[in-house]
């Protein structure tokens, strides 16, 4: 029955981690509205997290637009519906593909970076030194980073969507000689308020999940250099799983809301 003991231990560890992450989230919201407010550090983190992820997001979005159009175009041509390509691509990217792919890229780029950064600070006892000196390391290190990625991810998603649509236009212009004006007129005709708003709102929750998980894993990193690597790795895995759960809940709620 050794397997049962191992299973029970893993189940207990999973439940304990959920409880600790919930308490960590509660502490974040409690300290978020507490004075003093670290506006300077928040602005610095917004620049660092947004600027360093921008190129990767743009490259990923551009390739998504190219591949999605190249893969879909032959099928639409068989049914004589290639004129629907701008509408189909725009709705697919804005509703689902753009937000979730960009969030996954940021989970790998930003989540692991935050986990490794805070983990190394914990291992080298920098966080302990801040606590001894009377500074609130949680507010300075955690609140600013979580809030920064929560604010920056929607902007990165919008930019990634725009670049993906431009990549799709390049394929359509090359294969079907479609003009820029005609393509984007069809794109904006297809996109409605009900497509844009839910997709934008859920990106704030994506950013919140990435920031909370990355900071939690790094802030409570175990001692040793191996703990830093484990914190960075688990931050990416847990954040990616949370993104899919949040995405499912958001789509489910949106479907109910617009069906009423």
C-alpha cells in the first residue's frame, strides 16, 4: 500500500498549496490598498515586464496570423468561401487564440522570470534583510509585480492581436491580391462589442494569475539553487494550467450572458 501513502501525501501537499496560494492572494488584495503606494517601482515593473515581452509577443502573433491563414485558406477555397477569411481569422484571434497564446507566452517569459528573481532573493536572504530593516518586502516586491503584469498583459494582447491580423493580411494579399483597406474593412465589420470586451476583460485575470503564481513560487522558494530552478519551473506549469481554467470559466460565463 505504499502507492496509497504516496498518493495521500501528494493530495495533502496539493491542498496545502491551494490554501497557501489563497492566503497569498488575500494578502495581495489587502496590501494593495495600504499606504505607502510604490508608484515608482510599479512604473519600473510595467516598463520591464511589458517592454521585455513585446518583441516575443509580436513575433508569436505574426506567426500565428501567417499559419492560421495558410492552414485555413485551402479548406475555405474548396467550399468557395475564401472571401470569409478576414472575418473568420479576426474572430478566432480576437476571441480566443490571441489572448490565450499571448498569456501562455507571458507565463513562460514573465512567470518564470519573476519566480527565479524572487527565488534568488529569498535564497540569498535579501528578502529577510528587507524584513529586518523594517521595509515591507511583500508590498515592494509582490504587489508591484502582480499589478504590473495585470495592467500590461491586456496591452500586450491587443498588440499581439493587431500583429497577428497584419500577418494574416500579408498572406491574403500575396495569395488573393486583397488590398489593405478591403481586408481590414471586413475585419472590423466582423468584430462586435461582444467579441472584444469579454476577451479583453479575461486578460486582466490572466495577468493576475501569472503574477500571483510567479510571485508565490519565488517568495516562498526553498533554500538552495535547486529551489530557484524548481520555483521558476513550477511557476510556468501552474500558471499555464490556471490560464486554461480561467479561460474555460470566462468562455462559459460569456456564453451564458450572451444567450440570455
